[in-house]
C-alpha cells in the first residue's frame, strides 16, 4: 500500500531524486508495511477477544512462527506486486489486487488441503501459507503442528522474499533504463 500511495500521489519519482538507494526504499516499504500490519493485527486480536471470546493468546507463543511465515510471504507478495506496477505502470494495479483471492484456495485458508484435487495440492506445496494454515488447523483441533512442515514454509517464504527483491530491482532498473519511470510523475498516463 505504501508503494501504491507513492504512485497515486505522484510522489514515486521524487523519492529517487534523493540519494535514496533502491534497497533503502524497499527496506522502508517493508518496515512501514510491517508496522502497519502489526498494529492491524493487534487491533484484530483485541476485537476478536472482546466481541467473540476468541482468544489467540490461549495458544501461546506457538503462533509466532506461523505469523512470521505469513508476514514474510506477505512481504514477498507485496514486493512482487509493486514490481509489476513499476514495470507495467499504475494502470496495472488492477492485476495485483485479485491475486490473493486466486491463491487462497491453494493455501487451504478455509478447508484442509486434503480436500483439494491432486493438481491443486501440488501447487499448494510451493505456497508458504499452506504450511501455516495446515499447522494452525492441527493446533486448533488439539493436535500438534509439524515442525518440519513449518520449516519448509519458512524456507520458502525467505526464498520468495529474496526472489521478490531481485525481481523488484530488475524491474526498477528496466524502468530507469527505458525511461518508463517518468510515467510516475505524468499527469496523465497513456
């Protein structure tokens, strides 16, 4: 969202008129987005406990590694979404918004992965949230989560953050080299 706000306000190009490096810019996006998400998570936890009696604190610190994997995957997804908009222009943001809804069935957000057809299960194996939701489902039902599966999810999430950062850097360099970056300060985009 922070990247989109820079694009919407036509401030993106101004950011790079400063001595700010691309890694500093992406790092700032990640830090501000993480802070915003943590505040939102805290509010949701308080509201779910106050209004619905659903206390996630009953599960203890076991939730922290699951949240870490989700945050890392969200960071990777946000960086890729920003890179796509950087490459294809502000009008391409319509392409980024539906991707989480498309991925959610493969991650097993609402139902176990065992209910998916075999081809969807293959795709779910490369998505870190699928390991999180399966592990959380096991804990909530009174069982234990697989530490190996959680480590796979964490490893995939870290890999995706690194790949997403590389992808953003490539898209940024392409936008600078071809002059596409100038579209972010134009009043109208063709």
